[in-house]
């Protein structure tokens, strides 16, 4: 049984993430979408909210499960018999950092990183840009699942009302 992980912050999950998860689900017997819950960045959605969105978004993939992880990704992989980390590469600009992480992770544990080229229609897509576009009233339909777009609209309105 070959199990892989698709790790990320997923704040929020985009259609680009789901494209990579879906393709990983065809390459491996099981895929764990692992949400990093380290407190390193300001998040729009908390870890439970991000995991709930992923569970709903990944419901159509029968070999995909969602989990949270804290600490090192390699420790999570060792604890869950995960043999590969699957990462989407959008452009050459992603490569330097992703290669560095892949090599660091390989130095920490016997784990392979598998790079999957992002589908061209999602090559510009990032959660941070989706949040920025939505915050200024831009249309993000087609970039995130509809239910995520609705949650995003509500959360941004809450933040705006709170003066954030
Ligand atoms: O969606 P992101 O923010 O690009 O996800 C980054 C993530 C969570 C995959 C990465 O930061 C990570 O693996 N964090 C866990 C901590 C860790 O293992 N750090 C060493 C990486 S070499």
C-alpha cells in the first residue's frame, strides 16, 4: 500500500490544490491531505475550518483523507507510513524553494518528494492572491469551489466589519 501526502496551509483550498490532490490520488493507493497547523502565519481560517473545507472539497475522492499536522512534515510522514510528498510546481519560481525543502526533508527521513506540474489553467493560482482579489471585491469563481467562495466572502466581511 503506497501512501502519499499533499501538505499545505490551504488557507483556503483552491481549485489548483484540488487538481494536484486528484492527480496524486491516481498515482498512489492513499493520499493524506495534511494541513499544517504550525503558528507561523496569520491565517484567515483556523485549522479546523481549513480541514472542514478540505473534507468537503475532497469528498469525491474515495482514497483521500484529511488530517492536521504540527511540527515537522517528515515526522508526520514517518508516523503515518507515508512514502512520498506530492507538491505542485506552478513555475520555475516555485522550484528553488521546493527543491530546498525536498532535499531537507530527504535528509531528515527516507521520503521522496514527487513534483507534479500544475495544470496550465491554475499556474497563476495561490491562496494568498485569491484572498487579496476577493478582499477587493474581485470575482474568484472558478478559482475555488463555490462553497469556499461563499465562506471566503463571509469571513472577509466579518474581518472588514471588525476593522481588520
Ligand atoms: O501551503 P504552504 O504554506 O506552501 O505549505 C507549506 C508546508 C506546510 C508544506 C511547509 O511549511 C511544511 O512542510 N511545514 C512543516 C514544518 C516542516 O517540516 N519544515 C521543514 C520543511 S523542509
